[in-house]
C-alpha cells in the first residue's frame, strides 16, 4: 500500500498540532481524520477502517493510570490489533516511547518533527506492512506465548483450555513476576469474546478520589475537573473482557462499590441517576494469597465469590525446574534480535547458575537477567559471570530474617509434611504448595 491509499487517524489535544498535520497529510493520503479527545478512539476505530493511528503520549484528561499514551495504546491494541500505532512524543518522553514499542507500537515521532521525516516514516511503515511475512515467522492468533514444558505448567494449560471458552469469572493468583498478565491475555485470546475489547485496569493505581470516575465514568460537571462526559472503563469493556489487575489492593469501600456493579450488571456514571447495562467477562489477578483474601477485615467474602468462579494459581519459577533454561533461551533469542547481536549461547556454567538460583522475582527477574547479559555481552558465549540477577530482589531477600541454612530448612519442611500426612505424597505436596513431581525431586535430593 502507498500513502495515497491510506486512511490516517490523528489524536492529539494540541489543536495547533492537529491543524499542522491535517494540512501536511491532506494532499498526501486518501483521508485524514483528527480528534483532540482520546475518549473518542473506540467510536472512531469502530466506524471506519484506519491504516495508521498517530497518537499523542500525553493528554490533559484526569486519567490516572500512569502514562496516558501507554494506556490508550493498550486499549487500541485490544480493540483493533490491525491498526499501526505511531506515538507522538516530546524529547523528554523517549524512554516511555521505547516502552510503547515493547507494548506493540509500530514507531514513534518526536515533536516538533520535520515534515519530510514524518512522511517518510508513514511510507516506510505502510510498505513494511504490505510485505507478506515469511511462513516461518508468521504469528498464530492463539494469544501471547506462555512458555512451559514442566508438569505444573502443562496442568495449568489444560485448565486454561477448559476455562477460557466459558463465561466464568476467573481469579488469577500468583507471586509478583510469575506472568499473571500473560495468563489473563491467554484466557481472553482463547475465549468467545476475543474479537471484543479487552480492558485492563491496574486497581492498585486508582486513588480513592478517582476510583468511581475511572471505573464508572462521569457526566460533565460532576466534579471540578469534569469538563465533558466520560465513559468509564467498565462500560468501555462491555461485550468484551474486563481485567482487574492487583484487585487485592483495593479498600473495603471500593470493594462494596465494585460488588454492587458486578451484582446488578450495570454502572451509574458520577453525576447521573441513569443506570447503564454492562456485559463483561471478568478476569482478576492478585499476588495476595487466597487465605489472606479470606480475611473479611481485608476483603469481602461476597466479592471473592463473585470474582472467583474459577481460580488459577500461576506457579513460581522455582517450582518450574524444567522451564528455566527454556525461558532463558527464549529471552536470549528475543534480545539478540532486539539489540542486533550475533547469535549467543549459554555456557554450561551459566546454565548451572541459572538452574541453582531461587528467583524471588520469578520469570520477570530471569527476563531482566537475560536482557542485561545480552546487552553487556562481549563474546558469542554467555558465561557464569554474565548471569547477574536483580539487585532489587537481592535487597528484598536480604531484609527478610533467615535462621538456619536454606537447605536444612527445606529438608525439615519436607520431612514434617510427609510425617504429618503419614507418608501420603499427594497431601504432603499440597500442604507444601508444590506438585508431586517437585516433592519427589526434593525427597531424592535429601535422600528421604
């Protein structure tokens, strides 16, 4: 496709920018549509096909979900994965723009831009998208890759296949860094709602003052900064899937308001008395263990039952022995391409170090270690000294009081569990929170 055949959408709250880009692109493209309000994105993308979206990184709305450009990029990719998104950024936002590339943006341009550079960027993007991908590199539409060959992950995959096509609300449990977000995306991609919106909400980032406005929406004049009507995130997800991340962090008052919406399946915008029906499939995630959630001083049991038709526990990386080198090789290949490095290999000592580490930061920490190793590599072999783990996790671990040798403590815990359950391995493994296979490995390790 050439530029003359393209439909371009531009979203920026600076009217001077919109005027300039409209004059520049009008004679160069098939159609140019501009709008100052990102709230209109979903409607615009539904009403018309656009080949490229030019999206500003920052707006003046009351949105409080981190960087606005990143938020709207994720929403656009959930609504319409085909449109190519080019982020418009200032020099100070370059790091955020790079983060947007990781989240699926096609490119970014820095303002003020040179007109010819912007035109060349759009042309190159259209030419690149027009070229067919080699069969070996084409992506399957089965959702994000959740990698794992271990027994515990295979069990999780079988559970996902059963749960995903249903309308069941799912609570995803697991430590930080285990990949709960990827599991949620996999459920969405395997569900019957995969062609409808997926709206993710970071519940931990919502302040008490903006909780209702963000989730339920508001009418113009509902509060001081409410300059126009706003659709809430729950309403935005209607017909599709709503993913409430870090749901264990919300207050009891917020829980009561959320429960009312889920029970009645309708929202009422701030400043309005008119309820709006909503139809969402709910996914929730938290790193808070379920027994802690069951404490009614922290979390309402009636809300737990509402969000937890089915629960999925994503295992920590230390319980996925078979997957550590598999994931390491995946990240190695990924970062070789990203940083334009020659093919790299892991030495035997590097592999041994990876297998012996306990990963308090889980898969996220392994990913960090592999990215750092690729960036810092000077040869085609990554050795033991190249495997450097996150100092953040080391600091967190060092602040936790430990008494006794770790192996001694683990052996003692295994012995006690087996004794308490009279040698029943299944029950002992369940009590320890590990699989039977993992327990057998520890029994073999300690000669039990």
